[in-house]
C-alpha cells in the first residue's frame, strides 16, 4: 500500500530538502526501495510504505528533518532495526520515515562510573561485546538483541529473559538526547542522576516513538557476575512447573531467568535444534542463577528442592559453557522452531500475576481446545509474561479468524486476571484497540495529555498506541485490529 | 485566619467535621510564610476526589501532606489554602508474596508497610531519610531514596502502577499490577518525584523483594577520601554484590559511628551467611589493596538508619548558629573530587559533613555556619563546584534568610519548558502545590 | 497488502520484465520461510555498511517476494540490490528460521541474467571477468603478460601514476589484487600423484583450482606436502578445471552445472576416497552439487556421492595425528574466517584447531573475524566501492590484533586482504592455515618474521 497521498510537489519538496540535509545518498524515494520499509517484524496485515526514507547521521540532521516535516505538516516516524513485533516502526499512513541505522557509534564508555553513551542505531548486543573486556555488560537482552537497536529498545522499553532479576530497559537508561516533535533537541536525564524535575525520560522510554526521536542514549552497565548456573527442570505437567515457579520465588530466590517451554514447544525445538529436552515432558523450566558463587550454590539447592517438591521428574545442571549454551539454544530458537509444527502462527504477548500462571495456562488450553487450535507456550515464567503461539493454517478457511478470536479471548482473560496486554512487544499499531480493556477513558486521556504536550500537531508516529489517535480513512481498514503481535505469514 | 463558613461547610460535607482542622492546629502545616485555611483528612479516594473537585471549582490551592517530614523541600507554595492530609489512607490493599507485588495507599507509613510485608518475609527496599515517619505518598512524591538504592534502585525502579487524583478530582491509574508491562505510556514515572504538582498519589503497586536471610556491614577506613572512593569504585565494578556502599568524609563518619577519625566506606552485604562470608573475604582483600582497615559494625541496622538520616540529625546538632542540608549529584567516578571540592569551597564559612552513595553519584551533606550569609555563601560555592563537574546541588532545608539568597532548586535544567507545559496540561488552574517545584511549577 | 501489478516502469514507461519465470525460480516456500524478524541484519556486510534494508538479507528476500508475487518487476533497483549482495551467507548463520538464502539468491540471479537487460558496459565487463577467471589457460595468458609488465618495473609506475585506474578502475582493481606473479618455475603444475609419506591412509583427490594454481602455486604445493605427510596419497586429477562456483554466484547456473559435471567426472575417474579443497569458495560450491543437480536424473546420485567426499583441507587436518614432530612456529597469528568456510560450510573450529596444535604459534582472535572482507568471488571486481569499504574495515580489525600473520582459508580472501595490507603498508603476511602447518612440518621459509 502506498503512502499518505502526499501531493507530488510536497513530496518533491521534501525529497530535495532532505537531500540538502543528509545528502542524496541518505534519501530513499524509489518505490522498489521504499517497499522494504512497508513493515517491521510484524508482517501480517499492516503494510504501508513511507513516502520517503531519510537516513541521518547526526542529531542535528534528525532535528532538521523533523522541523522540515513539521513545517510541511507531514507525519514522520523513527525506525531502528525494524525488529519490533507490534508494527511500531511501520507508517500508519505514509509520511517520512527517519531511519537511525547510520547513527551507530559508541560515543563514550565510562568504566569507573559504569556508563556508556551510544547513538540510537547502535545494536544492543554490540554494547555487551564492547564492554566485556572491562568485566561489564548491558543487562536488557531482548530476543532480538543481536539485531535490535538501543534506540528501538528505548522506544519499546524492551525486556528479555534476564530482566526477571535485572529489570527492563527503563531501569537501565539514564539519559537520552531526543529530538522533540517540534524539532528542538533536548537532553532528558543524563549521566548524572536525580536532577530535580519531572521524569521526562521515564515517560519517554516506552513511548514507542510518539513523543520524539531519541538519537543518543546513556545506559548503566553492570559488572559481570562471578558465576552463572543454568538448570533444566522437567515436569509432567505445565501446572506443576508453574507451581514450582511460584515456589522458587516464595523461597526468596530470584533467578536471573525462569523460562518455560510446554509440550508443543519441546516437540518443535527437538525437531529443530535438538537441545536435549525430553519429549515426554509436559513442560520444562529453564532456570538460570547468577551472582556471587556461594550465593548461587545455596540458591541452586533451594531451586532443586522446590522443583522436586512440585513433582519435577528430572533436573539437569549445565556443567560446561557448551551445555549451558545448548540448553539456552532451545529456548532462543523456540519461536523459530515452531515452523516445524505449523505453517502459520501468531505470537501473543501478555502478562499475568505470576501466581495466576497455572490458571491462565489452563484457560489457554481450554481456549485452544474450543477453537480446535494448537496453542504452544514458551515464555518468561518468572515475570508472568506469557507468549502463546497460536498455530493455524492460512489455507484452511476460517482458521485465521479462529486464531484471532482465540488470541482476543486470551487477552481478555489476562486482563481479568489482573494482567497487561503487553509485557514487552509494545502496543504499536496492532494492539491499540486493546488499550480500553486495561485503561479507562480518563486513564487514556491523561496519557493523551502527555502526548499533546510533546506533540501538539500529532505528527510524530501517529496512529500508534492509542485507539482514539487513529485518523479515519487512513491505514488498512481490511483487518480491524485483531491486535496480533506477530504473525508468521508463511 | 478565619475560614469562610461556606468553605468549611463544603469540607465538612465531604469529610465530616472530624476530618477538618482549623485554628491553632494549622501551625504545624505552615510552609514558609503561609498557613492554610484548613487541613482535611479524607478517609478514602472518593473523598480525595470530591475535595479536589471542590478545590478545583473554588480555585483553592492544595498541598498534599503525609508525615510532613520532607515538606521543607522546594519553594514555599505561591498560594496555600488547604493541606490535604492523606494519613487516613493507610491500608495495604493487596499483597501476594508469590507475585512479589503489593498495593498500598499513599498515607501508610513506610514502617507500617514493612511490618505488613514481614508476613511474607519480604520488604520494600526503600530507605529514605526519616524513614520511621515517612509515608509512602511522600516518599514517592519526592522520589526519596537512601543507601539501599545501590542494590535495589529507587522508587522509579520499584513502582509498577499508581492511582492518582488529578487537580479536577478525576482519578486515573497508570501502569499495572504486574512486574512487566509496556501498555501505554509509563505515566507512573511522571508522578514519582513530581512533588504533588501533577496529581495526588492515592495508592501505588510496587515490586517487593525477599528480605535477605542475613546482612553484615563493615567500616573500611582510609587516611584519604580518594583512596576510600577508589576502593568503592573497585567494589562496585567487581563481582561482589553489596547492598549499600557509602562514602563518608571524616565528620560524617564520626557522626555515624565510624571507628576511625578519617574518611571511610560503610559497606553492607546481604544474603545467605555462607555467601556473605565468602564475599567478606574478598572485600577485606580488596580493602587491603587500598591500604584500608576493615572493621565489622556489630550494630549495623542502627548505623544504617542513622546514616540515612544523618544530614537531618547533624543539622540539628549544637554548634554554629545556622544549619542547612542538601543533596547533590555527580558522576560516580567524581564523588571524592566533588566532596573535596565542596569542602575546599565551603570550609571558610561553614562546618561540613558529607556522605555519598557512590554507585549513583549522589552526595548529601549538612553545613553549619555562624550566619545565614555564610551558610548561603557556602551553598552557592558548593553548587558552583559541583556544576563544574557537570553536577548539581539541591538545598533540602535551610533557614528562610538563606533561601532568600540561594535558589533551592538551582538553575533550570534542559526540558523545563516541557515540564511547565505538562503542569499546565495537568493542572490548568495551578491548584496543586503551586509554585513549589523547579521552574516555579 | 497486494496491490495491482506494475507492468511499466514508473520512470521510463517501458514495460517491466514480468515476474520470475519457471526456470530456476526462487523457491516460494523458501521465501516464505523468512518471517522478517530481522536477526540477519547486522550479520550482513552491506547492511552494516549502508544501514539500508534493501541492502539486507530480509530486504532482498522482501524484494524477491514482491517480484515473485507480481507486485514488482525485475527493475534496475531490484538488480542493483541483488548485485550488491556478497553471497557471504552470514545471514544463513544468523537466521533462526532456516531460510535457504543462498539458493534463493542463486535462483534470483539466474532470473536476472536471463531476463534482465543490463546496460552494455556492465554486460561486457561481467562477460569478460566470468570468461577469464575460471579458465586457467586464459588466466595463464594474462599472467604471462603481467609478469613481463612487473619484470619491466612498470608496475610501480603504473600503480603510482594511477594510469591504470584512469583506463579502467576495474582493470586496476584486478591488477592490484594480484601479488607478485610467481615465476614460471613456481607455476609448474603439481605432479599428478604425490605419494603418501609412510603408511597410506587413503587416496585424496586434490582440487587445484583455477586461480590459486597460478597465483598462489606455493599454497598448492604446501597443501600436497602436508596431505602427504599426513599419510594421504594425493592425486591431482587431469581434466579438472573450474568448479563453477563463480558462475553459480553470478546467476549462470547452466554453466555452473556443466562445470560441476566435468569436475565430478574428473574425480570419479581418479577413484579417490576424499576430495580435498583448500579454497573455501570452491569447497562450498562442490558441497552443493547435490542440490545443483537435483533435477538431473542422470547426475543426481553421482553428484550426491561426490558431494559426500568433499572436505575442506582443515576438516582433514583437524583429525590427523601427525607422524612427525611439529616444530615451533613462533609467530602471532590471527585468523580470518572465510565466508564460505564459516557460513556456507559451517567450518569454524577446525582451522583454529589445526593452528592451535602448532607449537609456539600464538593465535589471537580477530574481531569480526567472520565478516566478509569484500572479496566474494569476483565481487571485488564488480562492486569495487563496497568491496573497498569492507576491505578497509577488515584491515582495521587486523591492525588492532597486532598479529604479524593473518591465516585465511580461501584464495579470494588471501588476494583481497593481501591487497589491503599492501595498500595500508601494514607488515602483516597473509597465509593459508595449511601453509602454517607446512612450516611446522617442514620448516619455516627463510625471511619469515618471527614474534
């Protein structure tokens, strides 16, 4: 689908002006090239090409492009690596896409203060690689960390398996240089903490590119733990495994990660990477502890005892780095492996209080049964952050609709259980119509007030997060927000 | 000051006669030159909402109030009609140990909340100054923290969701009651540390932590401040997992019970006893590398409480005539440099005592001086030397004549225009704690 | 959402080439295997360099899909972005979904070569290069000419004045790539059979290659010596020529198949147990003969049987227990991973293993070791600018290691990185890992730097 229906002369003006700002090699306007920017990692139903793509190399260039858009009244949106799963980096209805992949330098690493400042396009995993030799690492580790950008992490407030202990992006970002939607450059937060004033940075993180474009980010680095221990606990049922999760927490142990894989996922993983998960298990829990060696040795004893109490039938401890990598490989490639059991799936993201895990998993099983669909589960059990993968076949009539309906029902059950419709993938374009499930009109009005302060003209990544923000007559009307977080459309 | 009958009637109608104080009781609600017309004690959030609605309609300026311990923060209000005391909203609404989350009302005292969480052997890891009195709402509104932030972070890392009454009485929530949530804006962060200028915090849901089975603390003293600081940086960059690492200059150390006369680090490690033992050995070894003597503190909990409160306690001590307390920020690697520069810049006029939470570069201290002028001069000079390091200084409490000479918040920071617009968007009539925050918000 | 199929170019109004035809069509299932997750992005050298998604694996697949579904034609932009792909297959290593990118690329390029009319100059250049490189006899001609040119001392003059660059930047690139041309004696072919030293473990056929046998003859001699020392009888079958790799990468599958059949036949006749290759690109192509000839009823099983015998030299050497003592080679070595070893063949441990077994050799890891150096077959001749940027990056990384030797398991990379080092005046020598083993077995050549 093509852009916003910009007048040709406006488009030409924008192209020429952007070329003056970033140089001709930084502007993409050919239709066959723009096509690759019509979606991010959410490919299924919302595809809209931008009118043009600009690749700035400095904060000043970003500010100049934003000011240009504002003067022309043209919507704009930022994009990093485009690995998001909620359509946040796909235009709602055309406009100028500002791609930050050319801003990917390290600006400063301060080892004694354990801080790093990088440009927004810098890739998450590169940071840990860059500071490894100083005995440090960057904690947030979204599944896409090998590709996703720190700027994108800031926009989405990205999580990851290890955020159970370390927290998500917002807990690690101390400052950001942002271009506000009026083109002004502002420093939010900074290397020095606790400056008086509203926590603008706090509300900016996770605002999905609707409050401005961040161009530089200062993050906190953590010292590498003395020791890491990875355990695999095998259970007959997912219920027992969920109870073990709560039991471990109740014991006062906070593992760095607790990941659950159910029977269907185990099947898929073993067909693909052969991580050595037992095929007859109802669920496996991948538990990782890190910290001072004596501490995790003591915790491991507690974890093992708790798992046994809850009916664990087998417990493995990775003895070497290779064994540890293998146990994790199964988890990391779980979603990729689901192709082995289904042609199409859609990946949900929701959160329930940890103590409600057994209940919600039972309900998901029932929902799957009722709709005649396999729903596979692989998720961050420690956080109660579930990722049901609803399997369906596009070639079977009605299957897609059933999958959407099942997904919607799961969302509602999560809210009823006191949860949230997104734990880490964001709302973006996909889940915006789910927001009223969680927030009252007044709650949303308060958020929109913030948006109006930052972006009174409503040009900065419009059509995202908020249902009321959707301009009529734009975007794809064929599929009314099934609020799908990601659908493999093979 | 006599209160208009119609207003009193209106307040009575909402909170009952026993929920409104007027008269002499108002003296303890005085802020700077101003005293409110009344103090109100709502019992639930709907009463808060109705009170605010009334204030909104009448254009009355409202100061949210908890224990009052930190009301010295900021400018005195530009207008002040009602003190909104939230002490009666003091219940724990939800607590599920297996979820490691709890929801409590704003008026609960932190100490009472901790007692409640004890049932699940958990706690809310916040240790602000004056913790024994402070209320949850006050701690969140001021984003107050103490040495424990080294391990657990601050309110912004712990609060998951919030309920807030807006200037017009509308009640909204932000965030959720689960540990992970990216639905909508993280608007909760805006209210934390907003000093009640955007809305009145009614309740909060936060992450709680298991109370460690044991904790031990040590004094690591060195002849020079810089050596103690270098040791702190070494510890914080190592595999050790300390709960708190505080750098104290000589006077602060002596005030808090350090066995040595000079500068020292006060460090605690929590966990299972065997892990503490192993880390204690490493700690002593590292300390040795820096020529430091390690002494265990047998009364660590009391020392920690004293250390959290020390600027306040120290300011009240007998000595020179006038005291001020302040908080500043620098890079973690600049703590010693900042403390030494402050000492050099202010010692001519004032006695100083300082401590720093090195992990986050937060320095806090007290000055005592003969005259308000000397006190003001030492604060201004200290602010200047911290600014030279890229840092800042906020005056937390000082006598009125000092406040007249030194801006308590300091020069405006980047983004203050956005903050002012936010204030206007959330409180168009300017009735919530008006004029108290940065930029006259 | 699918839109109407564009049938005419928006710029010129000329009819667009229709979507892919049925001959060697990119596999639709393979295209759909890509879920657009983006994990491939930073592994891709061209994306890394440009930050453009068209220059990324998932972008290229997205473009292929648009053409496959008839939403777009084989336009100049499409061709540009497929041409720019190095074919390094780093994306296949990164991909969690098992997308067969290499096959998709090969097929899409075949469609381009058959159905897209390139500008005349471009067409001519590609033809010249493809006809020259894989044919040893034509290369030999060129080399003789070059050796005279070097002997006359003109090369310095020509390089320095930029005369050659003026004439043709691509010819300049080609000339610059070549190291000192070996003497005629050095270029003598290997003996047909080199006997095993001691008891014979097996009979190994040796692919002498099209380029290396002339440009790096020492490498082939060293390879034969080392294999013999390991206990293998080494045969260099007559009639072998180019393995077809360059054609396969360039969209000429038909010639590639013909060369594959010739290669298979030559080694069948030689009756060998294994086929040893010291050029990663050739090894990777030969291991794909089964796929290449999968629709050829007559050759399918022969190709499979052949494929199963192919080994990179490092795979053979990693399993050898040496019969003689390995002598110290006191040098600091860093190892560059050739794309067609690391990504196409997934061989990563073996070369390091054989280096680590050499006494006194200090192996330091090269950052971004598996990032393409820009050589990529004839890529460096066709996409000079991108190749140059990647080479510069590689040289910078090598400089950071402080190594005096960089070990490289592929001929193209040896030439490319050698060029970069010469241009940067960096005193680092390029060698194939097997040459280091040869030094350890048979002594270091005189004049080698020791550190």
